[in-house]
């Protein structure tokens, strides 16, 4: 099969298998709209999977989507075609995934303290280069958009600025936005990723400072972290409600969303009552808090992965059976609250906290989705939290997270249907992104992630 055959609008037959056909289809999409028919389509928005679906797209955007039993409206360039370019009856298509909580300046895979400390001693330029180097692998994992969750080295901001240069253009890299440095209090949790509010005369001046640095959103650290030995959050919140509200007000006045690191019922309370857009982590969240989050459309990013890792590697971290018991109890409760949030109708958003200890970029999100499924959500509900539903709530500046007209042409194609179980996202799959084709097998090399 040559490029010429394809350009003459002939259907690609699958003598060489779906992978070759998809490679050719991606290349062809850079010259004209292409027509793909798949066995199943999860569009990122609808809970129902469409059987025998047609997807028409070019390298830049999806042009039409429909049921193959009804005639799809073809663009003028290919209006004469009577059959799709490629028909993959045993494949499922879905949008590329949205990772809503990742620290792009950090390498997640190392778990030993010394290596992690050493990594952070590199210059900002090196940290940026390392982050950039892992982008192709992250995309190959199926992640098409990332909300960076903060760093003080300018890595997230530099990557987000680069993404903006390519806004609306072809770019085979995930879409990225960033809050820059998180806002925290001097001497309190978060100095590795945040800068203290005390550097500014007021909360609103601090927000203005972040925005002039280029922040797309505002990240605030309302609480500390879980004390694993004690099995709870032992420090009081670092920000009272009034301060959170002041930051939120200043961010809103500048059309910026706010996202709050908050664990422990008190910290979560201050984040909710302060009016943030999303609560990050939210360990020890209560029923009543979830109900208010639903009523106020505050999203929840539960980030199971970093805590699960503490259980999985308990021996390496030196945790005894008492601590492991605490950790397991926390995770069990978190799973229960995830199901409760789902029942109540809270907007649940998937984010892995990639970059934190033992949570690699890309693969970490796939693990997070599996943990959410194991907690009791259906595979489709979990996929919604990592595609259209989260993209809608987070309001990305690029149309990502759905396979629908007007959205970017960034799709996962696989013979291992993730709507059956999200574990299938770890199976071999293809990623089509802006006219490029990538294939990943199940053995993603974790090194560098
Ligand atoms: Zn984080």
C-alpha cells in the first residue's frame, strides 16, 4: 500500500493489520479528511458506547462522528467516497486522556529519597529538559492533556507557554497548562513546589504575581499532608476560610480557576467554604462535604496512587504492620467516599499526582484509573473522569477530552476495550494525535517517567 493509493481515496485493506492501516491513516490525515470506522466508540461524554461508529477527521480536528447505519456527512474533499478509508471492526476508539494532577518538574518513578533529592538539585533548565524529554512517552501512554499541579522552578509554566505557541496548530505533545508556583505559607507544607504568600502584601497581590508569571490557574495548599505514622492529618490547615476566599476572589476576577491541595476534614472544609473549583486529594472528606461540593459544582480529584504506593512498597519505606493498617484503612475509606461521591453526583476528576514518590508520569494515570475502578466505579464512569467530564469542568483552552466534531484529533485506538475494564489501557494500543501515530505495547519503559 502506498501513499498514492491512499490519496486516490481507496479503502485501505488490512492485509498488514490494523497497526499499519492506522499508520497510513494518520499520515493521510495531514493531507485530507479521513474516514475511520471502528467497532466501538466511547466519545468521552456519553455513557453509552456507540457500536460501528464512523469518525471523520483530519490531522487537526474531528469533523464528524456518527452511527455507521446512518449516512455520515462527509466533507467536500471526500464526498465521493462510498466506504471508509479504514474499517477496524474489532477496535475501540476513545479520546486521549486528561491527567488533572501532575507535577511535571518531578520524576515520579524513583522511590528512594536520596535519588529524589538529587534530582531536584539540578538546574531549572535541566529539570525542564527532563520534563520535555518524557512528553513523547506520556502521549504514547494515551495522555493528551495535563493540568500541571505546580512547581517553583518554572517548568510547568515553560511547558504551558510552549503549548500555547502551538494552540490550534498541529503538535504531537500533550496540551499543558500550569499554575506556576503553588501558594503556601512560609514554614508550612509545600516549599518544594510552592512559594509563600508572605512574599506579597496581600492574597490578591500574590495572585496577581502568579498571573504575571503566566499562571493559567491558581494552586493553593490549604492543608498539610497525611501523617502516615499517625494515620491522619496531624497539622492544622495552613489557610483559614477567609484567606482561601480571598485567593479565590482574586483568581476569579482574573478568570482563573483555583485548585486546592486539601486533606483532613478541616482542610477540606476550608477549601470548600473558601469556594475553590476543585479539591485535590481530599483524604478524610465527609458525606456532608461531598453534598456541598455537588451543590456548588466543586470537582474532586481523589489521587489514590501516591497513597496506594506506600502500601505496595511498605517494606521499602520501612512501614510496620500498624502503619500499613493505617494506610489500608485510609484507602478503604477513600474508596468508600469515592463511591459515595459518585452516587451523590459530585464531579469526580482523575488525577494521579504523577511526579510524587513512585507515581510515574503517563503510566501513573493509567494506574490511578484502575484504582478508581477497583474502588467501585464502572469502567465507563472512570473513563468519563479522565476525558470529557474533567475537561469540561477544568475548561481547558484547547478542545480536548472528546471524540466529537470540533475537538482535536487525539484518540486512543485499541483492540482491548477499556470500557470493559480500564486495566485494558495498559494493553497494546495506538495513539493518533495531530496526524502522528504512536503505538505502545504493555511494557512501557518507566525509566525517566
Ligand atoms: Zn500534587
